[in-house]
């Protein structure tokens, strides 16, 4: 039997990169997926590729009303909600002293407030399942050591780690497990926009197993955390980094 057979999952930032990989992996394991992305065409394309009657949504997660509308519509049309994945992110790397206010605001609105809005919208649907529901937040190894020009991004991911632990305790008694994934460097299109091949080579060289995680590796970890195989795991941040945080920066 497929690990997510009969389950429904809503993924923010699901149109590309890690979100797309998770949407496709969840669908392969039997889930019906709601793919939300600010890029409507990307959301629709991922949902179509996933199949299983999956649905795409144009959604700016910084807009509370848009998130609630999309989550409620998906839960209604899919027959409920079992899994929420908070993956949407906005990032910009620069020294903190040079970061424009509007860039910081956008990063905070998407990375933190967008996660709040999704949790607010999804929690009643998840609790209604009566047990076995799951939230997966996307953290980062950036919380484990200093990364050049990543002060705002690292701060956001540190907040996500803290929120994960807090929500695990708040929602656990209501039948909802909350965990996080912390990928190391992953060669997604978004990351490759700011990291060149020399940068990827340097990152591989610093990784003990000399291999960087792929988007599919992260997606498989998400499937595990969402499945009954992880039914006793709550409040953890699972690193998928080839050991880079153990080795140090």
C-alpha cells in the first residue's frame, strides 16, 4: 500500500523547486495534493503533473485572505485535509546593513507571516481528522551556523524552528504532529540563481559524504514525516544535509 493513500496534502510554494518535488512525491504515494504558488501557471502545471485529482491555486501566502480561501477550498473539494507543508519562501542575500526595508518586509511576510496564515487556515481542518494529521515546516541548515549575507533568511528559519517546537506541543494533544525539515544546499532553480557552479562545487567539497541532497531527497523525507512511519515523531527538525552541520561551515 502506498504510504499516503487516501490522504490530502496542501503545499505552499509548490510550483517549483522543493515544493514541486514534494507535491509529486506525495502524489506518487497516493495523496491528493493542493499546490499553492504565487505563480499560478506553475501551480497548475505541478498539480496537473501530480495527477490524483490534485488542484492548483494562485496564492500569495503573505495575504491571509488568499491563504484561507485556498486552504478552505481545497479541504472542501478534496474531502478534508491531512497534511500541511509550509514551504513558501522569499529570499535575498546581502549584508544586513544594506538590506532595503521593502525586501526585509517581503521576506518576513512570506517566510513567517505566511506560515502563520497557513497554520491558522489549516489547523481546524487538520484537527477535524481526529488524529494522524501532520504539519511539515521548511527550516534550513542556515540556523546551525553563520552564513555570509544571510542574516534575515537565517533569522526567519530560526523562527520556523521555534514555531515548530511550540506548535508540536500546542497541536499534538489535538492529533496533529508538527515537524520541520532543514535541507542543506540543494540545486534548485531558485538557489542556482544566486549560486554558480564553483559555489556548488565548494559546497560539495565541504559535505562529509561529498554529495548534496537533491530535491527528491528532501521530498522523500517529507513523505516519511507525513506518513504513519513517523507517528511517534513530533517537534523535531530533521536535517537533510549530508552531514555538513556536523562538519561545520
